């Protein structure tokens, strides 16, 4: 069931979204070679608590940390550990926070030092693909218009779109209907209407779109071991058009 939000609920989601957006900016400033992914998680936990919010991911379905930290060929859901970040790595950080009963969810891929032109382009195109999707988040359009725009931009730049994982509706729950694929056909799917809030999140791979889940039951990796990038925001369709709540 798709839950349409009223203006008061979207205002509460703005506040949760601001915690998430501010946290990602904070982590971008802190992330560097030599630190562990667990240290990033500790920074995030403390930041969320100071903001008066709750880490959405901690114990969600048994997930053991406050954020997901995925490196290079890891697409999403990487579990923070004593893994040390190194020069040239891509690091995808996915964060969620709950405040006043509502969720915010967003992700970024960061580059540690100089990771080279290929990885730099992957990050850039993944981000651009998100904004191509948001351009289609217009009242009266179809959900497939968002999906098709993401896919077209990523594939036209020589990258592939993960199909086994999708974006989602979001509100009081982290994952609500509808699912938001990053691939599809324009003109298909539900009609977009005011009050719809989506987590739009392109996951774009350098090589094949196929992915595997590791034995930990969480970490998703590319099937060919090539890098992946992730860019996500929580976006509401308001009277003034699409509003990104986590920037």
C-alpha cells in the first residue's frame, strides 16, 4: 500500500532528512585513508544521537551497525568493521535516521585520495543519474519515467544498472511501497502524485549489472569484482515540485 504524506508529515520528514544530509556532509569531511569503517560507524552513531534522532539501520532486520559502509566492488549493505580505508578506494556510505516518527535515508560514494579517472567518472555519472530521475518526478508522470531516465543516463555513459536492488517509498517506515527500480520503461508504473515520498537511489556498476550476496548475509558485491557507486536521497513530491529532503 502506498502511503501519501500530508504537508505536516512532509515537514517532519524535512527534519529527519536534514539530520541525514548533515551527517553525510560531516562524514565526507572526516573520511580518510587509515581510518576503519567501524570508526566511521561510531562517528555516525554519535552524530545521530546528538541530533536527537535514532539510527534507522541499527538492528534493522538484524543489521549490526548504524550505517552501511561499502568499498569498491561492494555495492551496498557493507558491515562496518576493522577494515582500513586506503588511498584509491571508493567508499559508499548509506545512512538512515528516524526523528519524530519519520525516516530519512540517503547515500553517497566518496573517493579516498586519487582513485583515478574511471572511478571518478563512475561516481559522477551515478550522481547525475539520480538527478535525471528526479527531473521526471513530476505530478502526472509515471514511476517508470524516473526509472528509465536513470537507466538511460547510466548506460549511455557505458555503465550498468543494478537490477537486483531498488529504491523505495519511505515515511514512518524505512521501506514502504512503491519499489523504485533504476531501470524500466517510460510511461509505465503508478502515476506520480503530490505527497509521494521516495528514496531514489541509483546503484551503478563499472562492469556487469549482476551482483552477489556474501556469506555474511548482508554485503552485496558486483559479480565481476569491478567497482560500484551509490547515490541516494529522500525526495518528496510537493506543491512546488520535487523537493530533495536530504541535501
